[in-house]
C-alpha cells in the first residue's frame, strides 16, 4: 500500500516534499533538531512508518526496529553503520543517498527506489528485493548474494567488487552497467538483461 | 492519495489502484490481468471502483477489462485515437478529468503507440509504456523512437523533477532519476564505447 500526501515545501521555489506534518521540508524547517530526533525515534521504534518524508539528513549507528516503511521518502540522506535488517520497504524512496557499512540482510523490498545512491561496504545478502530500482547506483564492496532480485533494475550503475552469487536474476536489468570484479556465481544470469 | 501497485505475471504489467482516501471511490489504471489479489485489494480496503483509465490499447494493459466489467460497473476512459469493441469515454491531450475526487491531467505521448496516454495525478505520473525505469517504451521503428523521445522531452521532462513515476512495466522511479540515468533519453552510445577503454584495474 502506498499513501502519498505530496505536499511540497512552502519555501519559495522549493519543490521538496514536506517533512512530517509541517509546511516545510527538512532543509527549510526551523526546528531541524526536533524533526531529526522524531525521525530517529520513528526509525528505531517498532511502529510502521507510512507516508513520511525527510530528505538530506545524516544518520549514524542506528538499528532499525522490525517494521514496514511504506510510501516514504528519505532521498539525499546519509546512512553510516545503519542496520535495516528487520525492515520491510514498500514504495519507499532512498534515491541519491550515501549508504556506508549498512546492513540490509534478509530485508523485504518491493517497489522501492535506491537510484543514484552510493553504497560502500553494504550487505544486502539473503534479501527479497523485487521490483526495486537501483539504477545509477555506485557500489563498492557490496554483497547482493542469496537475494531474489526479480524485476529489479541496476541499469546505468557503476558496480565494483560486488557479489551477486546464488541470486534469482530473472528479469533483473543490468543494461548499461559498468561492472568490475563482479561475481554472478551460481546465479541464473542467463535470465537477466545485459 | 492512496496508490496501490499490483503486478501480474500475465503480461508482466503493473496495474495501479488509485483513490483519494480509504473507503472512497477509486479508479484502476491498466487492468492487464484481474486476479483474486487485485479484487482483494479493492474489497479489503472498501473501495468503490468507478473508473478505469487505459494508457494504450496493448493487450498486456487491457486484457483484464473483460473480467473487471463483469464484476464492477466501471466507466472506461481511453485515448480518442483508440478503437475498442465496447463503449468508452474518449479523452484527448491536455484534458483535465475530475474522477473519484481526483484531478487527472491527460498527456498524449505518442511513439510507443499512437494512442499512448500518460496520466498525471498530483505528483504521480502513470506513464504506461512511454517512459519506463531506465529506458523508453519499445517502438516499431526509428521514426517512432524519435517521436517518443521528443514527446517525452517536451511533455514529461518539463514537469517537476520530484514527480514520482509509476510505469506500466518494471520499477517505480522519479523524473529526476530518469533525467540523470535514462540511457535511451541521454543517448550516450559514445560514452559506452569509451568505457571499454578504461583501465581494467580501476
């Protein structure tokens, strides 16, 4: 399910979606510290997150609680040493983010977007990542091994030292990717698009 | 606004159920295949299905319509360039529809097919087979491909870059993402060739 409020920032010429229930995006909010803390509480808590937007913030050393994040927008954020392992992502947008040493083990992701993000030392292994958009990502030392990547797309991405071992790659899109030291061992790469 | 994405392996088409709020009147975009999961989505959330919007006439986007019309009394809206064996409400470029409490802007984007329509509802763009994640829709020839690229550039790429993209096939995206990474729109053939010459140990 996706519920989108689509309310944009009241700051002149800013088209970013508003943060929480306010009138401004995170960047143009006067109470950034409070919004940030509220976001951390939401992320680490156990309640599901629906229709939440916070862009351009930094998160470090967090373990997210078991929850579903749906119809949410966390584009342009930085995540360092954040554990997403117990999270289900539905229709959520994490585009143009920086993920460093983040864990996504055994997550469920459907219809979500990671496009344009840079991922360093991130582990997605054992996850079910279907219909998820990774186009234009830039990976270094990442693992997608043992993942179901059905209908996910990595097109136009720059992949380095990244493993796709023992994955379901049916209808996975790797068109126009630049790949160095990538392993597809035991995966059905014949059914992917290259 | 509530948007539900439904995927069917029959035709690999995305069908979207759109409503203003839970329990309200709702519309379906491209019922490519109607199965129990889709019916359950409508019924479990107490939606009253009133309208169907078709992006274009290809079977993978319309084939579920027969089943759907047996269950629900829906009004079908499709391009005036199409012809169907049932009654439908013909729509044209730049028309604004007021359906289910939603304002829907109709954008004609020919190229994949002559009758290809894109629907903009608030900050969501339902692109059918015109603009997909990382690529454009297939075309019968180079002339149609040029038409599709110019239609997309003129009519879609001028919209706000934060607009969310819900295509007929594949994954969701944003207009900004397609501006930056859609290879078919960027037409970066030469760069691809240059990439082959980059050092292997990079």
